[in-house]
C-alpha cells in the first residue's frame, strides 16, 4: 500500500514539475523523491507528535513556564556549538561523497570520537564553572545544568542521525523516528497527566527519553562500522569543521540572541509568548526543512552542477511566497488558539511570522546547496559575518532604546530574515 502511494505521489510531482519548470525531472530528482517518501513518513509522524507535545506543554506551563523552557533551549543551542562542532554536516559531506567503504568508516569513527571528547570536556567545565556562569547570566543554576545534559543528549542523537542519513538508511531511520515519537508522547503523558507534574523540566525529560532511545538504536545500527581513529581523516574533518563551527556560532547567535534580549528586557513571560508565535509557524516549516534536508543535502552533494538546483529554488521563492504564507497563516492561527488566551492572539504577529517561516525554508535550501561546494561555502561564511554585524546593530539599538513592547522585536525579526535570504542567495557564485 505504501509503495503504491509513493508511486502516485511521484507521478503527481512529475506533472507539477513539468508545469512549473518546463521539463521532465532528472534521475537524481526521482531518487530524491523515492528517498524523501520514506523520510516524510517517519519525520512527519515524529513532527506531529512533537507538535502535540509542544502545544500541550505551552498550554499546561503557561507563558512563564514555557519561557523558562525556551531559555533552556537558548542555552542548549549555545552549548551545542562546543559539543557538536558542526560534525553533523561535516560527516554527511565526507561519508556520502566517499567511494570507499573504509573511508566512510574512518570519517564516521573520527566524528564520533570527537563528539565524545567534546562532551566530556563540557561536563568537566560545567562541574567547575556552572555557578559562575549562572550568576553571570543572571538565571537559575538548574537552567544551566539542564541545558548541559540536554545539549549532550540532543547533539549525540543529531550526529548519529547524520550517520544514518549518510549511508542512505532512510527506511530504517523513518521507522525508528516513529518509535522516538511514541516514546516522547508516552513519557509526556506519564509525567504530566498520570503523575500530575507541571514543571518545564519534565517536558525536557520527555524529549530526552525519546532522544536517548533513538540514539541507542542508531548506535547499534552503525557500531560495526567503528574503526580506530585515523590522523589524516581527523585533520580533514577538523579543517572542514572550522568553517561549520564559525557558521554555527554565527547562526546560533542570530537564532538565540533575540530570545535573550526579550528575556532580559521584557521578562520570561513575554519570552514565552514570543516563543509560542515562533513555534506556531516554525514547527510546521521546521518539519518540512527536516524532511527535505534529511535527503536533500546527501543527494545534492553528489550532483556536479548545483546551479540548476539553485534556479529551481529561485522559482520556488517567486511562485510560493504568497500562497505559502497564507497556508502558514491559517495553520498558525489555529495553533495559537490551542495555546490559549494567555498568549494574546495577535493577527499581525501571525502574518509576520508566517511570511518569515517561508523565507527560512527557502534560506535553508540555499544553505544546503551552497554548503556542498567549498568555494561558495567560504563565500557563505563572509555573508554570515555581514549578517552578524547587521544583527548586532539592529538588536543593539533596541537594547539601548530600552524598548518595552514585543512588536518592535517582531518587526526586527522580519527585517533581519528578509536581509538574510537574499544575501545568502547572492553568495552563490554561479
């Protein structure tokens, strides 16, 4: 039944592709669609579960508790830079493009050894300095310690997931993404509805339970590919990771600092409201990005002429912006009503975040294509420096002006994302 549905979907896509782009889809595109169907099945189910759990958590915890949870996520994202070190993208690049099985094993093994070492160093660092860091940033020590644990679990799961993608185990990945979703939902129901807990830390425990189960399953799948470390391969990984780490630092700052600004200037409750509007659009688009990039980057990495794919994404931006924004608006409007009255329904916020979510989808596709070519990837790094400078100028002005309304942060978020997508597109050299 699933195979029949897959074939019908591919036929429909072929017709739409011929109508939009004026030619038949390529063999690479057909392979992408076959793999994508498996990716869609598992990640879509997983995304539905995470959506249900996320909205229920927001409704149960309220803006303040939900704000604390999102503050943990902000700290987690910052710590993730020093744990993951860009190894997820690096391992996909080298493993998927390697011709020899032995090379694939060495890239996999060295990447895993690096993240084990970085996780150990983070634990040691946290034991000695967690009190000072929490005091410096003016938040509860528990938030920092939860973020450390969550960062290690989440990034280990992300790296193992990248290994599975690199070897094109999409059917296996899809199946156990469903298992992960079931574990998260079951743990959440147990903690919040049966045991009657209502603290944000139990939401994090629910997520980590699923991540640990999936990570263990993925590790068992690839454990036979582990070999001794190789100095040459290790240096290659580190060399490429230097770029990905820089981009990760810049990306994390730009993705997290707005929340830190809001939490600092407007308070935790306003951070919870802001995060709910982001989630109402980003969670839907985020799942689409996950589904596409799950297969998109490994497949595109094997294509020689990337300019053809860039032009298709250009057309997607031109034709899809208005209808895509309207679809996201309706979706977000429904979600914000589920979050509850405490989050203050605002139609302008919904429209703004919906349009920006579509631009983020296009921006993610551009980045995946550009990341495949070292020349353009270096150009992307320069663009990231420019965007970081613009980011600090924009948010610095709000901080100095002591802005006390969320609307200004929403407008700034929109302006930044518009700059971002078009500057990234111009970084492609062809």
